[in-house]
C-alpha cells in the first residue's frame, strides 16, 4: 500500500517552499533506505479549492499523510521520517 502525501500550499508562501524542500529530501532518503516503499506526493494550491482555503487558510503549509494532518507551518524532517517509517506496511 503506498504512502500518500499531500502538501497544501499557496503561491508566494516562503514556508510552503521550505516545506516542499524538506518533504522531497525526506522522502528521497526514506525511499533510498527502504527499497519497498511507495510514496506519492501531491501538491495542492488551496486557492484552487474553496473548502481547502476556508479550512487551512491560516495553517499552510499543511502536510497530510494518507489524508490525515501530519504537520503545518514548518516540517520537522525527523518527525516526518518517523511518520513515514510508521506508515510503511510490514513486509
């Protein structure tokens, strides 16, 4: 079962840019260390979705793991790596 990450962002958000760098680097390390890991990353602009904009306007960036909020504002790479390890299905 893949691990689905969704990063909620909006244009001009420097924290969103930082979050994307942190998420991509952490996922790359995780996948390199775990050959069976399947991780997808979708980036969503909250301005394209009125419901997302209403719900998360003051919290972006927001990272969801399998549709559950993992973190917002700043991404802690160690915490994200631990969450990816926990989300990986047992072989």
